[in-house]
């Protein structure tokens, strides 16, 4: 029941209630019909016994009127004898014979005693309590339908609010919650609208800060790098060059993060050869391919080549940095791209390393952004990132479909 939506739950609840009401009505009608039938027969039996006990079946108009009976005339009696009615009760006693039958919704009592026949029509009207119950049921049904429509209209804004929240979750930061009311749903909508506005302001501030910071850092780094070239060769110069290179790498990584997390960013999909993508990835690393083993099937992928190259580059970079033999292997097929490197298993689950600036405690190179960038690219392209450790090898795998 926890996974059923509110509207479906209400529909099921009202359908169940109406089903129970009509089932109870049907059972009551059936039981009441049987009860009325028994009461009529018992009444007619008492009337028959009363007249059979009198001498020669004598009746008077006063007696008949008091019992809601009508004496059938001789002509009508002959017609009834020719027409067969439905017998609902018959019996014999020392006083005579009794037949109770119906014909065209009319009820008749036939009494026979010593060759005499007395035919009476029962004119007592049937109790109308069934009609009363049906009317009450109809009124209750309309009441439930009125309540159902009222409740359904009351929760209808929840569906619209849910659609707008889903749009926001899918990246539409310009969504505007338009639900205006003073009830709980309206208050939730207003709170969510305020939260969206606050998040939008924070994101705009973040992007502005990132752009300004990268712009301000690039100028002194470039000047410092030029100035270092004027310094004589030595250990100090190498240390400074490496420091500036590391700062440049950090700015580039942050630029990738800023681009991937920008509102409305969409990959540019086109058909590309996997070998060309790998070549681009290796060129981004600026290191020799001698320590890299490539096993590929010459596949064509409908992807964003630049984004996928960047993801493979970060996976290869991690593999080479943290492998024990400084070697890596890349294996591709129609379903996945695997990066293998020899080394000890990760100390934490993969999800731990998908957060920005996260890495193993003993690692002192890198910024902890590689897997964060890879995971964001995989999400944008509809891929999934998996990790396993087998036979002393760390295996990072990009599955090229949305199934996990």
C-alpha cells in the first residue's frame, strides 16, 4: 500500500465502499423478499384456517373488508379455473383444502370444504420498505460521489505540483510553482517555490564565483610560468614549474566541473569511432602509449566524443597514477568500456569517490575530481559507472546503456 499513489488509493477506497453498499442492498432485497413472502403466506394461512373453521365457509363483506380480501364472483371464478396460476402453497386438513396461488401479480386464496369452493383475492398491498431502502441507498451513493469529487478536486493540485517537481529534478531551474491556496498543499507549493528560488540564486552565485575565480587565477599563473622560464635550471625551477602545472590542471578540472553542472547543459551527440575517441583521450594525457594496452572492436558510437574522451582520459589518468606497475589496459565492445590497472582494491565503496575532492588518504596526487567528472559525464550520456576488483586488478567500467 505504501507504493500506491494517493489518487489510486482514493479510487480503490471509494470503489470498495460503493461495491459494499450495492452488495448489502442486493442481499437485503433478497432477504426482505423472502421474509415478506413468508409473512404473506403465514397471514393467508391464518385467514384460510379462520374461514375453514366456520360453518359452510360463510363470509360477510365486513369480514372481508377488515381482512383486505375480496370475494371472487362466479364468472371470475370460472375464468380463474381455466387459467392456471402459480401455486405457492397448498395443504389439506380436517377442515378442508387450501391453495394459495398468484396470477398476473394478483394473489388468491382457494378454500374447498365438503364440495364448497370459496375464492378470495388478497388485496393487502406489499410493504414498500424495499423502495425506501433503495431510495436511501441512492441518496447515500450520491453523497459518496459528492465526497469523492470534492476530495479528488482537493488533491488535484498535488498532481500538478508533482509534475513541476519532476521538471525541476530533470534540470528545469526556471520552473515556477503557480499553486496558490491557504491549505496545506498551497503552503507546500509556496515553500517549494521559495526553495527553488533560493537554489537558483545559489547556483548563479556558484557559477559566477567559479568563472571569476578561474579568470583571476589564469592571469597570475601565466605570468608566473613565463617568469620561471627566466630562472636558471635547477631543482627550485622544476618545483615551481610543477606547482604552476598543478594549478593549471586544477583550473582545467574545475572548468570541466562548472561546464557539466551548468543549468541546461546538453551533450552534442553524433556518430564517432571508439578508436578515435581513445586516441583523443590519450592525447589529452600527454604521455606515451607504450604503457597502455588497447583492445577494441572497431565500433561506432552515437555519443558526445569530447565528453566521452574526457571521461576515458580521467579513468586512464587514475589507472596510471595508482597502478603498481604504471600500466593500464582499455577494453571496449558494444556494451562497455573497461579500464584495468594492477593495484590494491579501493578502501571505500565507489559512491564515496564520486563526490568532488574525494580520494584515498595516502594518495598525494590529483584533486579528487576525476571520478566525479566521469560520473557526471556518464549520467549526461545515459551511461553507468561500475567498479570491481578481480585478480589484483582494479576495473572501472562504463556501461553504454541505462540498465544497471
